[in-house]
C-alpha cells in the first residue's frame, strides 16, 4: 500500500502539473517523460503501488542528477531527490557512486547532442 511508503506524501502530492519539466536537465537533454521529475515521481508511485514490475523505475531514478532544480518550482513541494534516495534505499556510498555515474552519463549525452 502507498501509505506504507515513508515518502508517500511526496508521491501523492504530485499534481502532474509539469511545471518542473523545463527545470530538469535530464529532461531537457532526453525529452523523455521517464527522465523528468514528474515521470520519476510517477514511476515511484507505480512501483510503490505494485502497478509495474519491481526495479522498472531504477534506471530512470539512477539517472537523476540530484541537482534539486525541480524542487523550488514545484507548487506542491514534492521533494523529488529525497524520495528517490528513499526509494532506492541507498546508503551514502551507493548514492555517491550513483550520482557520479549519472553525471558522467549526462555529460556524455550533452556532448553527443552538440554534434
Ligand atoms: S512541479 Fe511538482 S506537482 Fe508538478 S509535476 Fe512536477 S513534481 Fe509534480
Ligand atoms: S533533481 Fe533530478 S529530477 Fe530534479 S531537476 Fe535535477 S535531475 Fe531532474
């Protein structure tokens, strides 16, 4: 049940307004909903309510740069980054490794789109 998830308030607070989309660097590069704050929140929601297979969301959550640019623009105060970290259940070292991988991927994608 969603209420069993500690960050469920944040997932449920997303109104899907899309105001966060243009603030998100990974969405700007990929144009993919699954690489946007809204998409990541919806994927976590679907996993938490067991409406998609476990771990389906993982690659899209791991590609989050943890930049928090989506959070100040969110009218309902969804804390995307904290929710992702809780969802992945990562310890500090895992989170750091994940972040470096995501940043390296982002730099690679940014360079690739310039050609
Ligand atoms: S701005 Fe906030 S409420 Fe709107 S889609 Fe993004 S996360 Fe959801
Ligand atoms: S914290 Fe993640 S979801 Fe939010 S803007 Fe940065 S990359 Fe996008």
